[in-house]
C-alpha cells in the first residue's frame, strides 16, 4: 500500500500545476496531504499505523481510502461497545462480591458477639487452667530434680545389696557401685554448703554406712582369696590387684590384709623350704618328685650353696609376684593409702608434725617379701649355724664366709639395706668369719713347735708353704666375691692379718736365731715365697709392696756382708781403713808413707794376698749365698758389694799415686837428699782398678 500511495496522483514526486499555491491554502485535502507528506516515516506511531493497515489487508484504492476513516471509527465504536459489555459483567460481579462481603460482615459480627460472650464466660476457667499449667510445670521440674537427686545421691536397693551382702559377688558391678558411693560422699560436700544441711547430712551418713559395709565385704573377700591365691597365675591375680588398690583407701584394713597375707605366705614358704630340704612335707608326706637338699649335706659348701640358692630363688619369685600384685600399675595403692590417711578422723585431729611419712611402694614391697621369707630364713639360719659350728677345715670356713658374703650382697640389692633376711645373713657371715679366725689361731698354736726348727737349706719352712697354699686358695675364693674394687684391699686386710702375718712373724723370729748372712738368706727366701703367692691378686698389692721393701732391706744387709767379705778376704781391710780417712790434701798425702799398713813389707804381702784372692773371689762370694733362692738377687747383691769394693780400691790407688807424685816432687825440689832411701808405692802395689773390675765382674 505504501508503494501505491507513492506512485499515485498524490505522490510527493508529482509536479504541482501552476496556481496551486492558492488552492492549497483553502483546500482541506491539500492540508491533509501536506500533513501526511510532512510526517516522518521514522515516527513510531506512523510505522504502527502502516503495520496495522497491512494486517487488515486494505488495498490502496480510492474507495478504500474514502472508507478507511469510517471503517476505523466503526471499529473503535465496536471496541468500545465490547468494553462496555465487559464492564457490565464486571459490575455484576462486583455487585455479587459486595453482597457476599455484607453477608461475611454480618456473620463476623455474629461470631464476634458469640466469641466475646464465650470469652467472658470462660475467662475465669482459662485463668485457672493457666495456674494449673504453671503448677504442672513446677511439679515436672521438681520431679526431674528429684529423679536426678535420687539417681545421683541415692543408691538403689540392688546397689546396696551389691555393696553389703556377702552373697553378692565382688565383680565389676560391685566396683562400679562402690565408685558411685564414693562420688556421692564427695558430692555431699556441695549439699552441706547450703543453709539447710539436713539432706546432706542424712545422705552422707547413709552413704558412709554403705561404704563401710562395702569395705568390710571387700576385706573379707580378699582374705578368702589370699587363702587360695596362686601367685604364679596372673589371670587370677587381676581381680585381687584391683581389690587391693581399692582397699588401700582404708589403710587399717589394707595393713591387716597385708599382715594376714604375710602370715599365710610365711607358712607356705617355710613348708616349701622344709620340703626342699627333706623331700617330705610338713605333714609327713613324702614327695618323690623332689630331690632333697640334705642328700649333699656331707659336702658342706654345696649343702650351704643349695640352701642359699633356694632361698634366693624363692625370694626373687616372691618379689616378682608381689610386684605384679602390688606395684605393677603405677602408684594407685600409694594414692589410695594417702587419701585414706587424709580422711581418717584421728589423722585429721593429729598435728601435721605427727603425720606418717609418705607411702613408699618399693619399701613396702621389700618389707612384705622379707616377712614372707622370714620363716624360711629362720630354718636357713639354724642349718647354716650347724654347718659352721661343726666345720673344722680352715679353708672351708673361709669359703663358707665368702659364699655368705656373696648372697648377703645379693640380698641387699634385692631387699634393701634393712631387712630381717639381710640381718640374718650378716650375723651368719660374722659367725663364719669368727669360726675361720678361731680355726686359724688353733692352727697357728699347733705350729708353735715348728717355728723353732730352721730348714737346713734355709728355704721356706713347711708350715709357711702350707699356709701360703691355704692363703692362695682363700685369695682365689675372695677374687670371685662381690666386694667392690675400691674396698677389696681394705676388706681383705683382716684376712691377711689372721692367715698371713703370724707365719711371716714366725719366720722373722726364726731368722733372729741364725747367724749372718744365713738369717737374711732365710728370711728373704720366706719373703720371696710370700711375694710370689700374693703378687697375682690386685687386692694384695699394698702388702706386696711392703714385702718388697722388707726384701730390699734384707738384701742391703747381704750387700754389707758381701762387702765385708771382699775387704776381709782380700787382705786390704787394714789399707782401706787407713786410707779411707784421708783426703787428697797435701797434709793427708804426706802421712801415707808413715803408715804401718803401707810399709813396703805390708804392701808386698797385701799385693800377694790380693793376687791369690782375685781369681776365685766372685765365685767364693756367691757361694756364701748359695741358699738364696733368687739367683738374680744373689748376683745383684754380689755385684753391688763388688762395686763398693772397687770404689774403695780406686781410692787406695789414687792415694798411692798421689804419694808417689809427692815424693817425686820433693826430690826434684831438693827437699829430700838423693842418698835417702825411697821406694815407689805403685811398684810395690801394681794392681789397677780396671783389673779389679774385670776380675770381679
């Protein structure tokens, strides 16, 4: 249609005829056309109008264009009519709604009046119901409080029966109820904090009564269990351990249980020890599966060792079992006893200074084990004392004492320093040492006669050799003992005093009755034998040093004796005595020729005697020490004496040379006339120190 309008007679591209301007001013059509032509195609309303025409399918014709406005107006009128009809329907509906609202308002007013009347008539009932609801809520709250109070502070009849009746078992339920009762007792302190303490006091009194009955029941149950307790079965011990940890809160009952247990275990261990000793039970019934210890009673050392070994094994087993029973799970018992002491009335009233010491679980365990084995310890002591008193062998007596020392140290590590068993062992060890000393003194007494006879070869006497063999056996025994390295030498000194010093003193006294040098040779031989016996052991080194010092002193006496022999047998002693006092001063040298011992005849004789002496001098000197059993010492002594002799000879040689030089100087100075008789001392005594050293080496 848009194209038709554009190509029609009214198209804007068609040229206007002349004189058209005047017509446009008065022609309505021209005005319309101008309006249409002035309308912008980009206007939205214009585009909508064109689109509407396209939808209506209007053709672009003169008829259509004439009828278009009429048709549009007709359409508008029809649309308005339809709207009016619809609004009429709406009005009818609104009228119906108004009628309905009026009915509802009327019904509402009627209901409101009924409700107001009902409210007025039920207001008192509602108030009463509200009060009842509040009362109900308060009652329910009180019921909950009462229920919580009963559950927390009151034991049920079944729980009370579980705590107090002996017919009820001591099982997990018993301990659960007991823990609940203890918690109730502790929580009663909260109730006692209020103004009204009646409830708290009543509950506390009732709970304390139930707890006392429970602990009494537990105490009797533990006693029954102790009668049949097998310490080697840990499964059985678990329930007893738990019961003991709970009973510890009653220290008095706990201590009574320990006393009862100790008495029972003491009797059991005593019977077991008697069975091990004899193979027969305390009732007299023979047990063929046991090899009696008494079968080796003839061997005292083994007999004592077996008894001590059994006691040690039983003590270790008892301690391990009781450690599992009493100490294995921390310090529950200690805490329980401490808590029980704090809660005891007489403890609360006592002064803090009088408070008992803190419970030591290890010490209590050691004391309990010591009490358990005390019965066996009494039997052991009787048997040991019998063995010690009947023994007459000195070495065996010491071995028994050393064996007792070994087990005493072992028991002290096992049970501590204070125990009945350890005290018994110490007394028995002291008895064994006394017996050893007594036997040693008796042995020395019997040897008093032998102390008067010196062997012909000046060797160690037989009694000393026997005593050293005996001492060696003792030292080997002591070497295996448990004495600490710092105290070993001091601890062994009393043994040396008893078993060594008397024999050395006897040898020393014997040497005093012998002529020199045999006395020193004899005594040195005895000391050498003693040193050889003591040297291998580290705990006798001080005594070995003393022996060596004594040997050196006696060796020095032999050196003096050998030196005297060289001086005497060489014939030079007079010359040594004369010249030994002189020095190399001119005055002393001038005196030499005037000495009688240095006269030509004396010097010639001395020189000849020296020549006769020197070839066999060393062998003859060593022959005098042939009985000395240390050849090296013999050689050292002789060589030292020879050296001293050579030193003296060297002094003589020097003095003779000085004398000859002085005489020669005097002749040259004219102090001595040529006619005076003179002689050379060195010509008369030609031996040199070098020659002497060679011949005496």
